[in-house]
C-alpha cells in the first residue's frame, strides 16, 4: 500500500532540480523546443505556473511513500483549475516501477479530488510515453485531444 505526504520546501526544491530539466527534454523529444532553448523555456514556464513556488494557490505537491520504505517511491503534483483537477506530474522512481504504485496513487488522488468537491481529473501525456498512456487507459482515462505531426 502507498500513502501521499505533502512535500516540504526542501523536497519541492529537490523535485524542481530534477523535473525542470526532464520537462525540457520531453519537449525536445516532442519537437516543441530545440535542445538549446529547452532548459530556459522550461524554467520560464515553471516560474509562470508557480509564482509562489510550493505555496502557489490550488497546487498540491505530494511525495508517494510505500509501506516499509523510508524514501519516497515517487511524486504527484496536481492543481485545481476551474472545476477540475489537472495532474501536472506523476512519477514513480525507476527502482520502484511495475509494483502497482502509480495505480494506487491515482486511486488515492481520486478520493482527494472528490473531497475537494470536484468530479473530473485531466492530464497531458506525451505521445511517445506509451507506458503512461497504457496506464491511464487502464484507469479509465479517455483521450480528449490528439495532436500528430510528421518530421520531414
């Protein structure tokens, strides 16, 4: 079993040190940014999205813990946007994958979202992330938009 624990300021800073470069690289893979511009563009987006950092209103940052583990097995970040929850990031660290932790985290998230009086959860997933797309489909998420491109 897993449980969610709100991130501390130190946890949040450590998370940003990893996630901003990862986010930049995902957008390079997806063709949105060049390698040269990606890190600065990602930092700009995070600064705009989280003007007050961890204390930004309506944003929730959690570490995911599994029973018996002293270190987080992953993270979950979502925000309330209008009348729904939007997942910005969910990560299960490599050494803890394929144990059902992501599925459990999503089920706990559903309870938290209901407690906030919301009934919809949305997220974005990169097209090349087949494992995540399969997980979301298994959990009952439906694609609402599909954008495609062809590199010549």
